[in-house]
C-alpha cells in the first residue's frame, strides 16, 4: 500500500506517476491525489502507526456464518505474523505492531458485530 510505506506522503508522487504510466484519466488521478492528501493529514494516520495500519489492512479476518449474519471473530496471530513478514516490518517492531493490530481489532469488533438494521 503506497500510503503505508515509510513516512506519510513519501511515495505519493511515485504512485501518481505510476497511475499516469498506466493510462489513468485526469479525473481518476485527481481523485487518487485527493485521497492521498486526505490520508496524509495527521488526524487520519499518525506516522508512528503506519506499520500497524499496513499490517492490519493486509490481514484477513476470521468470521463465522451465523443464522442471521456473519460473526466476526478477529485476526489470528498467524495472520498478523504473515502480514508483518510481507510488509517487511523489522523483527524488533513485531511486539509493538502486533499489539497495535490487536487494539484495532478490539476497536472494530463491536462495530462489525453490531445488530444490523434491515
């Protein structure tokens, strides 16, 4: 994910150049740039949390099919470990990053498992 590599905004121009090379139209590129600039704002993702967010986004959730809806269980430790490997998170940062992912999972679970209004 371009927005989770290194410091905020470090790869945005390279990402935009790739979109141009892929033949994206001006409107699509402008929208991608707008999203990138919005994500770079401190209220969205703090620089010290980039690795946590990248790992979280790479993970696949464990879910069960209930009678009515999906029941979201969480993200397994194996999944987090595989995501840290694929994101090239330094081993010294694993405890902090895995703890951060657990915080994000625990924050998301009540919303994912909330009663849905149908």
